[in-house]
C-alpha cells in the first residue's frame, strides 16, 4: 500500500485500486481466474484475505467515520496471521463459562502479544477479562 491512507473514494478497492489487491500468495486480481484455478496456476491461498487488505478496509472505514468497524478490521488484520487452530483455542476460551478465572484471559492476552505480535487482540481479550469479571462469567458452566 502506498504511504497515503485509503479513503472512501477508493472503495470498493477492487474497482478503484485493483493494483493494490493481492491474495495471500501475492497474486493480483488479474492472476486469479477460473482458468488459473482450474489449471492449478492459482490456489485457495491466492484467495485468502491478507492483513494488508484488512488494514486497507480499516483505513476506508475510518475515513467514512466508522471507527468501530475500522477497529474490527485492524484486529482482524492481526488475526489473519495467526494459525486457525490457535484462533479456535482463544475463541473457546472467550466463550462465557469456559475460562476458570480472569488470570486465564490475562495469560492468553500475554501470549497474543508475545507469540503473535497481536497487541490489539490482546487488549480486546484483556477488556473481555474485565467485563467477564464484572458480570460473573468465570463460573465454569461446561
């Protein structure tokens, strides 16, 4: 992405800035067609969203005055780089009644920072820990 943040004028990116659209394997839009998928020249990896694409969407959302949506895209950008099995572990831990106490979520947040360079997701988990504590959601239910 260029140094200039994307704005609402760039949306949808695929139409207004197709030069910026890249899949996880680095192929551009013109490189991923039914023919290249069928022939094996392109794969599902070429269709996966990238952290950069999510940050681009966040930039547009923020420019449109949709800060909460932008925050979600920025957290999603961090998550795009985390293995699926790890995400599912955190998802399960965040379900009410699954974590035994606040410390379990605080430790999970620390792992997100240290192991996955995901400070926004870590802050989200820490916020959840505070809310769960206030609402009594640490009672093991399952």
